[in-house]
């Protein structure tokens, strides 16, 4: 029974992206480890673990909510990405 954990910075993935990621990782595990068996699907656990931006560093720099929103667009309380304003 595989357990897959995907770690990411909170605020990068919206609800639709998370759903797609969970589905596609599951599909990949069915294909690779389950040899295509549909029965194997019910044994796959996939979890997205989100951490606050202050818990991450890339090249010694911590991302801020503002940097994430300006790069990826903000995510509203409903989990849907808000369009970035045009420059």
C-alpha cells in the first residue's frame, strides 16, 4: 500500500490544481506499481502537505506571500486562484 506525500509552499496550488495532482499521481502509481490493475487504485494514499512560506528557502531566500501571489496569483478563501492584475 503506497503512501505518497507531496510537500509544497502554501499558496501555490489552488483547489483545482490539487485535485488534478492527486488524481494524476494516483493514475501514475496504478500504471507503474499496480501494473495497470484498477483494483490497485483503492490501495493508494496521496497527500498534499502545505507549509507556510517562512518554512521554505530557495537559494537562501524565503518566499513571502506577496512573492507567491505576484508569481502564481493569489488564492481566495474558496480555494480558487484569483487572476493576477495586469502590469
